[in-house]
C-alpha cells in the first residue's frame, strides 16, 4: 500500500450515522499534532444508502476514511482490496483511498489490545452478545487470544449463521442462543450491542453472574446498562478499543499498513489517551 507524503496536507474523516458523538476527531487530531502532520480530520453523517455517492464525490486531497456503524459492511463492498481481518469479518472500518480503495478492519486488533491493557491476554470460553459486524470482529479477536468455544447471543439467532461458519474457519466451536437462554460460565463476555441498549433484568443479571470479564464495545453513556449490573469480574469499556483501533488506522493512513509501528508511538498513544 502507498505511504503518505507526510509533508503534504491530507483530508480524512470519520463517517457514520449517527456521528455527532464520535471521539475519533479528537483522537486523530491529538495524534497528528504529536507526529507533526498538517492533516485535517473531520466527521460527516453518512447513511448506508448514501455511502457510494459520498465516496464518488471525494477528490484527490482525501487520504482515507474511518467508518463506523452502519457503514462497515457497505465499506467492505466498496473496497477493491482488503486485509485479512476485513476478509474474515466482512467488515471494513478503514478505507485507504490512494490506489484502491483498500479496506482494513482495525477493530479486531483494537479489541485484543484493549483486553491486554486490562491484563486479559487469554480466554478459552467467550460469550458474544449481538450478531452484527462488531460481533464478527469480536469472534476473530477471541480466536486470537486462544478461545476454543464461543457462544453467540442474539435477538434473532438465525442472523448468527455466518458467525458459526466464521468460527469453523478459525477453529472455534460456536453455538447460538437467544438472550434469555440459561447461561453457563465463561471467561469473557463481549457485548457488541448498540450504545444505550438495556437488557431486561431477568436477562442481564444471569449473564453477569457467570460472565467473566465484561468487554463492552459501547462507551457512551458509561457505565452501560450491562456494566452497571456486572458482578465481581472486571469491566472494560469500549474506549480502549476505540483508542487501539484508531492507532492502527493512523498507521494505515501514514504507511498503508496497520502493523507498521509509528515513530515514538508511545507518545502518540499518550496524547490520544489524554484526548479521550
């Protein structure tokens, strides 16, 4: 992938619907100040139906985009080439527009690193709440920290068929259940439900009782309804995922590679944490 000319200004943005709540502009602006880059990063409300026309309207000043819900699956289809995580999940949250567009999924690495920040580097059994694009990223992340079994809880269990197939390709045995099925103990619960989702008490409390560490992809409002009733195990908010997926996006925008560590990345991360 082409590296950016750091001497030239570039335009970037986060797109989604809704988007006003996004912390991505503050995170990226903090990083580019440390890196000494005169790059503009904004936000724009774009619906799933409007994504193709919005992409076609960009000129050569645009380097890349961050994509949030509900655009990740549409961005996957818009990408000419994709990295491994995007190919596995069918979801793209980063588009590099030079010579592409090239699609990346930095959410997987964001989840893995957010868990590691809180001391969780391995889990054998995982429960994932939800069956959308973030659930697919959570399943790949679970496989990367050693999960052998994963249970998907969904309002519509029929929507989880693709996750069962994905688990098979990753060597993870995946089962599917409704939210109100009796839970069994797990090492880790990953909630990928939309921000503000509140599960009924007769569903949330049993899940909390033996759910292990809770990683909740949501971060606003915080604590989430689920985090507020979690029992003795640690709770990790989605801010860590937001931070670590963003640092991978910046690697992509600067070097074309989510694994290419930035110069003085520790200082970049510190500035981004301060901006959260």
